[in-house]
């Protein structure tokens, strides 16, 4: 009788461990699959930037989806000049912008902090919105409400702000 109970307990434990391992493997596969589109676009934009632009070293990747999905990066040329490169995968269009002809991420962060001192920046992304390059600042207030502020890349003008999402 004790041997039967022990056998059943061992079978139960093995089944539980097997189920936990299967759930873990399924979770890893799901999360890996969910990020594959982004990884593929990062690889594609890196390849395009290296082939078609003077960018040789990539510093930062960005992604923005404001009606148009855009993947961007900041990089430097072999001469040390900084560039931003925006790629629109659906239309297969790409835009190269020297950093000196626009506003840097650091300047956008400083400007946002100056104007919105009561909010904490969560993320800053470069992308495409209504036919132009924009910076999107995602921030949170003290109530943890999110707001999204768009700035023009070339002029630093604030385009819009959507709050309390």
C-alpha cells in the first residue's frame, strides 16, 4: 500500500515538473516569436544603413508607430559625424538626416524636462509622423498617467501632446 502511494506521488510530481517545463518552453517560444518582427526590422535597417549611408557604427535604435510604423537609428560615420536614419518598412522608404541639421535626443530631453518638470521621461523615440521626422517623448506624472509629446526633428517645435492615457 505504501509503495502504491509512493508510486502515484512520484508519477504526479513527474507530471507536474513536465507540465512546468512545457509551459516554460512555450512561454520562451511565444516571447521570442513576438520580438522577431522587431529584430528583423533592426537587422534590415542596420543592413540598409551600412550599405546606403555613411553610417558605420550604430549607437541607438528607435521605433515609433504613429499611424506609420518607422524604425530608426542613430549612428556615426567613419569620420565621426553623427546621423539619424529612419526607415519605413511598409513603403520601403528611408531618410538620412545629419544630426547637425536637426535636434538631438539629449536636447529634446532637456527641453521636455524644462517645460514639463512635473513629469518623468520614460522613453524617447525618433520616427515618422505626418510626413516628417519627429521625436516622441513618453512620460509619466506623479499619478503614473502616461503622456506622449511630439517634437519636430528639425525645429524642436512641440507638435502635440496626448495626456492621461
